C-alpha cells in the first residue's frame, strides 16, 4: 500500500475555532464595511431570516440577514 504524502497541518482547529478566527480577522480588517453588488436568490425563511447571494461580475457571497434586522 502506497501512502500519499502532503503538507501536514501545524494545528487542527475545531469548526467553532475556525469560524471565530475568520470572524475576528474580518472584523479587525474591516470594522465597518459597505459592499455594492446585485442581490439574487433571495429566500425569506419561515424563521424570518432572509437568505440571499450578493454578486458582481466575478464573484458571489452567500449571505443571511437575521430576523431582527429584517424588521427594519
């Protein structure tokens, strides 16, 4: 049996540690941020949350607006 070798991670993160790290990184780099794009694929869930994609010609970001923000 042949083993495939590749880069080994220096640290194994939990999902919550990864998302916390990404959130901290983004919030530190972009404390207040406005993004321009086209909204598509919007769905208002039974929970009251609004799910949508924000896109431009080259990329898209999947987004959620939570119920308490949708009321405004």
